[in-house]
């Protein structure tokens, strides 16, 4: 399989659409309050703020693991 300008262009468009979709999903999850859970650390002062989403990352990891496991199970 040769990669010409057409294939590279299609690949870059697919990557761009995937990034836009993931951005929209994260915006939606932020509106639903996912990144404001009890285990998410947030500290700082008037001029700076540090946010460490520990609990949110664990939940996202569990959900992605279950989705990938389900896809693997259904492909057998």
C-alpha cells in the first residue's frame, strides 16, 4: 500500500475530526460536572490555579477500559 498525497490528506482530515470530536466530548463532560468531583484537586491563589483531575482520570480510564474490553470481546 502506497501513501500518496491523497491518503495523507484523508488521514490528516480523520485525525482533525477525531480531535474536534474529543474536544466536544470533553466540553460536554465539563458541563455535566465530571471535572468537579471530590477527588479532583484544585488549589492556588488570586493569580494562579492548579487543577489535578485524579478522580476524573480514574473514571475515564475505567470507562475506556470497559469499552475496549467489550470491543475485543465482540470481535472474537
